[in-house]
C-alpha cells in the first residue's frame, strides 16, 4: 500500500485541471504577444484566467501577475519593493521559507540592508509586541511574514500584521504559498502590498505561480525582456500553466468547505492515532492545534532513537512518502532551519506529514501503524 503524505511539497494534478489545460497544449499554441488570430485566442485565455483568479481573491485583474512559481513571486516582491522604495531595513522571522530568507540574505550581503528578526515564542508564534517595537524605529521597513508555515503549520494573522504595517508606513509582503486555495483570501480588504502563490500546492501544474501587487504599490520588474505581464515580467507566458492555475484555484474555492472538513478529520485521526500508539509523541509548533495551524500539515516529534536519522528511509520502506522538514531543502542535508530556530531537541525524530483530499482514513491508519512499528518499546 503506497501512501503519499507530502502534499505541502507538491500535490497531484487534478484531472479536471489537466482537461482544462490540454487544448492549450495541443490546439491553441499561438504566442499571446502576437496580434494575429492565433495570438489573440491565447491572449484571451490568459486574460480570462487572470480575471477568474482576481475575482476569487477579491482583487482586480491589474493586480494579478503570473510567474514561474512562489519562489519567483517572493523574489520579485522582496527585491523590487526594496529597490523601488529605497528600503534599508527589513523585518522578517527565522521561520520563513528560504525563498524569503535567502533573498533577504543576498540583499544584506550585497546591498547592505539591515535585517531585524521578530521574536517568536517556543511554538513559533509571532511576538506582536516585538514586531511593533521594530516597526516604531524611524527607518521605514519592509516586512515579510508568511501566512502559513510550510513546516510546522503555524498560521499568522496577516490582517493584524498588515494593520501594524499600515500604522507605521511599512511595506508588507506575505508568502501565502501554503494557504492560497486552502483558505479564502479577501485581498481587497487585507492590508498587504504583495502575496505569492504556487499552483502545484493546490492540485495545479508545476512551474506556474502568481504575484499579487496591490494597486498603488509601484515596483519595477525582476525579469526584463519583452514586456509581458504589463511590463512586470519578461518572457513568453506559460499559457497552459496559467489556464491550469486558474482552474485549480476555481475548483479549490468551489469545494473549499467540504475539503477543509474532510482533510481536517484526517489530521485529527493521525494526531489521535499517534498519541495512542506512541505515548511520548510530541508535535512541533502549533501543528496539533486544529484551529491554530494549517489543516494540511502535522509536524511530529518522535522519541529519541538510534535510527532516527533513518526515519524517512524506514517510512519509505513502508511505502509512505513524507518529509523531514521543507522538501525544498532536502538535498542540502542541513536539517530544518525552522526546528533549529524553535530549539527543538535534535535527538528526537522530526517528520512532517501533509494531507490532501486524495488521502483516505486507511492511509492515515497505515502511516500511524508504520511509525509505531519503528518505536516498539512504546507500543
């Protein structure tokens, strides 16, 4: 029995999404920048997708830009905002995705910007008092704080963050890669300048994402070229990717309540199962608090054992796919920077299970039993 529980890394492409994409992979192939009929029909498809995305997010089409994914969207928002507004100081947390942290580190190294890290508690929650203290400093700040943490599942109140940023005239960017299409976002009424999203996190295709840039927030492009995306992102558009992203987002919104309730029940089943089978099990961050974390993510802390370094390998032998942290950094063999920032016990095994609507209660039962079999002393 093969079980895929690494949906925070990527999700399976929805069959309806593939069906929507196929005509643009076969019959409709004109360059959207061309003025002839073949170009006009593909341009029409892109603008139709843009309007759909904007409507779902309560934004305007002029605020939606298509990118190659969340990383490019984050890089564009950060680099181009800091450059356009002459920002010398950035505020972020140690728990951000590397698409944010590494970008800021480069700006620190080569452009001399100052990075202030907002404090978090032992569970990884933002200290809003400290955030406000940082914002009160006279130098205008660029703030980047993610909506949902990809490793421990913590949710940050971006409405509250945005309100503080507005009060102190700071620019606010949020990586919403893990929450876009899983939670309903109302961008018109959210005080945020930029957000990033990626289709493959919600059953869309890989290689396509979105960058929301609020009206009035003027930045220059990161990628220069043919002036596509209204001069914001050079390069011929990923036509079928854009169509697929819009369809995946539409399907997610249509079924959001149903899928949220179902996936949440799977997460609850795993929490209860692991607690029953492994009494010393713990959970990192807020991931076991259903109302305070992503319903798609559970970060498990397992008892110290000699073969904890082989945990993912042993689960793979049981045909269970999961992650030891952020899959985007798995090749670096550096461990999780998020768990290090929380001072988690390095002797305990850490594993991230992440769920989708394709998982079943049988999947969860199989995974719980497989994990428990690796800790027989606790059974």
